[in-house]
C-alpha cells in the first residue's frame, strides 16, 4: 500500500534521515523504536508532508512520487489518505471535543455540518468519550485529549494513521486508556505507523518493528525477532536499557 525508498532529510545541511526504506501493507501495525533524536518524528512527518524530505521515493497506492519535487495536488492526495496523531494532541483550545473532530471534516473535506456532527459523535463514542462531546480541551485529562486527537484522525477515514509518540506526554495512569483505544483500532484492521517507547504495546500489537538510530534503520522484523532474538548488538543494548 505504502512504500518509501531512500528517504533522506537534512535540516540546514545536518542529515537526520540517511536513506530510510519502509514498506507497509494494508492492516499492518508498524512500530518505530529508537532513542530520542534518532529521526522517528521526522520520518513520520515526511510521510504526510508536515516536513518535506530532501530526497527519496514514495509509492502510495497508485501514486508514485519523487519526494524532492511533489506538487501541491499530490501532497493533498497523500494527506487525504493519512491522519496524524501528535504527541501534544494539537487540539484547538477554543473548540469543544466534538468541534475538534468535525472541523477537519467540514473545512478540509467539505462534509455537510449535520453529517460531520454524526460522524464526530460516532468517533468520540468509539474512543470512549460519548459523555464529553461539549467539553473543551482544558476540561479534559491528557488521556481524554489524546483520544479526541485519535477520534479526529479516525473521522477522516484515512488509509493509514501516523502516531508520533502518542502517550509520551501522559501521566502514567492515563496511558492505558489511550493504548487500549489503539489496540482496538489495530484489531479492527486499521493500518498504523506508531513511534513509541511503549514496549508492551509494540510486543502485543505490532506485526513489524523498526529500530532506528542516528537516522538509519538498524534492524527491523517481527516483534518476536526484535524483542527476543535481535540480530544486531545495538538493538540488544537499546532494549536492555529500556526494558
Ligand atoms: P525522534 O523523534 O527520534 O526523537 P526527531 O525526528 O525528533 O527524532 O529528531 C531527529 C533529529 O533532527 C534531532 O537531532 C533533532 O534535533 C533534529 N530536528 C528535528 N526537527 C528539526 C527542525 N525542525 N530543525 C532542525 N533540526 C531538527
């Protein structure tokens, strides 16, 4: 469904991604692990053009793009197929939970307001927030805000959802609810690429794990390999520190 080849990204001549190749099939849950600064966020942001890769190729269904020269139309087409869940939720503070979910549908996709409200309520129900439609972000816990962020991502029916350390800003007791929602999405067949430090989630839910360091993929494979029989010394030492 989605293949990235030879992705490079420099910031002011400083290489941050050094030739990343990834292939994602429909229904995959790909987890990206790696120390802080390894390029996980940048990679996710390059997939939906929050950042522009310096070079590389993307094949997304029938689209084939050279990433150093992507037209506005192609960017729009890729963005329609993706949704992004941010570490810090990125909600509008002056809008209710429901309005945060419907905004992108109404403004971004031209869905009529009544229909957007129906979809928005259904998505908030799905993430366990059926009693919070009219709450503002400041009236919600971090875990609830992140679930609004996930409902917003689901609402646009993307082909793939990109999660950038979705639980990293949460108090430990709030992490479980968000991971539970993500597990349900995975069970229902949602295609997901998730940068996270949640090893339990990666072990249980991922079908492919990528370990990155210094802008390179050091090792990748099924969770059984990465967690129990890593082939590369760097993967072993990273995991032994984090587990
Ligand atoms: P990770 O998500 O693995 O922590 P990031 O992708 O956030 O890693 O960062 C990778 C490297 O790119 C870091 O060295 C970071 O400082 C650098 N970087 C990220 N964003 C920018 C930016 N907008 N401008 C300059 N450098 C950046």
